[in-house]
DNA sequence: TTCTTAGTTTAGACATAGTCTAAGTTAGGA
DNA sequence: TCCTAACTTAGACTATGTCTAAACTAAGAA
C-alpha cells in the first residue's frame, strides 16, 4: 500500500482505481514527473485512463496539500509526492539532477518589512543551482 | 535613452524600432511582464508589431544575457530587465503580480554543508508567495 | 544612386500544455 | 434494489509559445 494513498484516504477522498494508479506512479520513482509522464506511465497499467483524470487528480492532490506542484524550468509543471515538510530544491545546471534540501532558517525571516510592499507572505521557497559531484569532474 | 538599449547596442545588435519599443516597455515598469503583456503594451506605441517579433526579441535578449527569463507560477514566462545584481521575487497568488525584493542575508548561508550533497552551489534564488494589497481586500 | 545580401519583421499555421464540457459510469447509502 | 453524488471519459477548447515562408530594410559595393 502506497503511503500517499494512506494519506489521501485520511481526507475522506474516494480512492478509485484510477487515483490509486496515479498515486502509485507518483511515488514509484525518485524523479519528479510531468503530468504527461505520469499519464504515460500510468497508462501502462491502465490503458483506458484519460488525460483529464490525470490532470484533475493531480490538481486535487495539490489542493489537499499531499503533493507539491513545481514550476521550474521548461514548460510543464512537475509533481513532488513529498509534500510533508517544507523543503527546497538544489538543481544541477549540468545534468538537471534535482534534490530536495532543507535550510537551517525560515527564508521568510530574511525579508524585511519594507521589502514586503504590503503583501501578506504565506510561503517561500529557495532554489539553489550549481554543479553536482559528477558534473564538477566533467 | 533606455539603459537596456545601451547594453544591447554593445553586442553589435541592430537596434530596430521594434526592438527599441520592446526594450523600453520592459524597462518602463517595476513589475515583470509576460510576453503577451509586453506585446499588448508595445502595441500601444507600435500597433503593427507582431507577436513573433516580441517572442524572438525576448529570446534573443535572454541569450545575450541582458534580461532574465523567469519560469515561476502560472503558465507564462516573465521577463526581468535587471539581469545584473542578485535579487529575489515576491509573487501574488491572487493576480500573479511579481516584484523584485532583496533579502538581508545570502540564501547560500542557510544551506548547511551536509545538505549540499557534494554540489558546488553558485546561485540561489528565493521566491516568496502571498497576497498583494489589492488581492487581500478582494 | 542602384544593386546585393544578410538580417529583420510579419501573418498566420502549427505545437504543446492544460482546462472545460457534456454525457456516461460507479460507489455507497436509503 | 434504486437514487444520487462523485467520478471518469473523449474530445473540444484555450493559452502559450514556435516555426515558416514571404516581404521588408539597411548597409556596403559598384
């Protein structure tokens, strides 16, 4: 049983076969997939699964707070099943490898009041870029 | 004369009327526009300007390193004429408004060595999200 | 000045990512 | 069982961005 499915069930969310396949596809890899990639992989197990169901399901999981939607480089959003605790991303500019990382302080503490322009700030995320060990050698 | 135009001229880049209007539109505001917004505003001064020219010109300016392409929330990229000095972004989740902000510390200092996974970190950027004054009221 | 040529611009077709709609299907309670 | 609300589906639609082929423009050569 997928851990994500367990978490989703707690929201009194009906776990249909389609949703289960999508959740398990999301959790089955350490890479963050795009919606199209999830559709493609989930269709290997359930060929009649529709594009709309994948998009709807991903959006609902994001709304429930159980997965994260990442808008990074490129045109498509990616989905991260580790929505549990706050984390940030470290991206290799050589090969595109992406890792989750944790900071020692809350980034919101470093934005002074006069830099907030009247906004109420609710979330903050840091993206670190550099070269991974493999790409430093190359 | 726009400062961005000056910088572009240094690349031996032909400054056509179209490119001048696009560059001045980019610099004329403190917020970061999408390509469509730039097209719309530039068309107020040059109605025959085409969509393709705006997209081509923006992509070329990015390739020259004179503006930044931001892939953040939503479906469209935004363009930042301040490619020079380090700054971060504050985004309204209501209307998509984006502003430049400055933090009181370097985000790289918040990432402990054991969270770097052997990467050499060269750049870091923080994205703050919340509601702008207008969207708080609505 | 006129010619040549490379660079630029244009309209609109095309591609891709994502959303919406209307109709059909399914699950769970009365 | 039937009823109803939730879910799924195919495909139309929208939004964002790219490509193409033809026309235009500017700068140097003759």
